[in-house]
C-alpha cells in the first residue's frame, strides 16, 4: 500500500512545504507545515503519487518530469515510435479521470502514469509553481 502524503504551495508567501495536517474551515482550505507548524490558508495541495524518480526524489502532482524511454524494456519497437528512444521529453504530473497521468499539452499527449513507469526513466526537474518557465517546454 502506498503512503498518502501531501505537499502544498502557498501562493501568498511563494513557499512550497510538506503538509503535516490539513483541514477546511470558514470556507477556506488550510494546511500546517511539517517544518515549522505554521498554518497556511488557501494553499494548493499536491498529492504524492507513490513513486520516486531515478534519483530517489518523491514524485508529486504538479511536478515537471524529464522522461526518457528505457530501451532495455521496450521489446519490439515499431518504426512509429523508434525516434522516442533516445529523446528526453518533459511532462507534468496530473490527476485526471481517476488516475495519475503524464501530460504534455504542447504535444496534445496524456498517458497513464503508472502503466508506463517500468519503461521510463523519470527525473523530477521542477514543479509548476517554482519553475513556471518549464511549463512552456512541456
């Protein structure tokens, strides 16, 4: 069973933090930082997907991943997808339609995240809040 945990982005303070506790009161979402116990209001929550990248870093919703197809696990490669083998593509991790997906709006591509992880080499290179310039490359 995977560990359920969250991190959050506080837009007002431009701060990303691990969530210790969260709740909803007075019509607003709040989350408490596990580092200093500060209560942040109206922050954006991101859930841990239960996987780590090639460097052991936890992958969360909103992360930007550098993805490389691992040719060792690809088996029979068709001519259609051969050009992806040695290329590195950027994707955003999203939750959509009841599953984790990798999304690349510029290429109009979404695919189920967990289904493909054994063929992919994943590396977290940033997130949508701290590295908005990466979104343009996705």
